[in-house]
C-alpha cells in the first residue's frame, strides 16, 4: 500500500464503495425494468394471438365432455362435463370488456381501431430496439433518483424517470431523444459534498434493501409463465408464439375430430 492510500480518509474509501454500489444498483434496475417491459409486451401479444385458441380448446373440451356424458349417462361423466363447462370462461361484463382499453393518453390503439372500423393492429414488437435500450440506459444512468442527495433534486429526478420509463415501455425512440435533450438543458445537479461515515453506512444499507426488493421482483418475473416462455426464446419470442400457435391449432383439429366422432 503506498503512502497516498495510507493517508486517505476512511470516509473517502467508503464514499467510493457507495458510488460503486449505486452504479451497480442502477444497472441492475435497468436490467429488471428491461425484462419487465419484455414480459408485459409478450404477455399482451400472447393474449391477443393465442387467447382465442385457448378459448376454442376450452369450449371443445366442454362439448366433448358433454357429448360423452350424454352418450354414457354415467354419473362420473356427467360430473366431468359439468366441470369442463364451468372451466369455460363466461361472456365478459361491460367492465371487463373495457379493461385496458383506456390508458393515460385516452383510448388504447386497439379500442380506437375498433370504434373507427379500422383493423386492429398487433402490439408493437416485443423487445425495444437496441437504440431505444441505449437511450434508456444512458438516461437512467444520468437522471436516476438514487444519484440525488437533496429531497428536491430527488423529486425532480423521480418525476423525470417516470416519463423515461413510460417512453421506454412504448419503445418511443423519438420521445427518449427529446427527454435526453431536455435533461441536458435542465439545471445542473448541485455539487455533492462528502457525506459523513454514518450517512454513507445508512446509504449502503438502503442500497442493499433496494437490491433485495429488485431481486424479488426479478425472481417473480422469471418464475412467471410468461417469463419462463421468454427465457425459452429470448432472441426470437415471435417465433416462439408461432410454434405455440401451431401446436394449439393441431390440438384444436384433434378435438374437433374427437367431437365429430362422439356426435355421429
């Protein structure tokens, strides 16, 4: 250890440790947010493309069970038919029909298309583009609330990052560029004074708690059904949907043939 290192104040070394922990947490949070957006978008696309097929399979299963029960009259077959019919989702009510049709900007694209008799467009690509990701990471590093020391500055950053997250979730590259320019033109953060050791230790403790929360969220996303599907094809989720659709179509055909034989 050289003389400079020996003479360095303990608070300075602790502050560097806090800085490293803060940057690591920001990177982790970016990764978790990226995956959350992918899961949300894939879930929406999965529901839109495959939902009708799942519903068709449920209906065919109920009809097959009912046809078998009518043919045999067996109490067990009757019970199974009742269970199969109960598993078929009922027609949604008005509230359910309009669920997710209205967002912060008014009618969702799907709802607007339906009301104007235009074709419903599929959701945007599952994963944000590389450039959108780059812009998001750059803004998150610069404007992350964890880099603030004063309450007023933290609040400003939190409000700004909320807008950044919304633009990222939509894959809006143009808006992210506008936000980047806005941040650069905004007030420069105040110089941060060296924190006292007690404050730095408290900061490290908060960072550790925040990391635990993000780790729990990441595990929840990864262990979800949609998260598991994404892990199967992280680079080509659209192809995965096509493969699942092909499997479901095969199952629908098999069920239709089975039902046709029962009702002959």
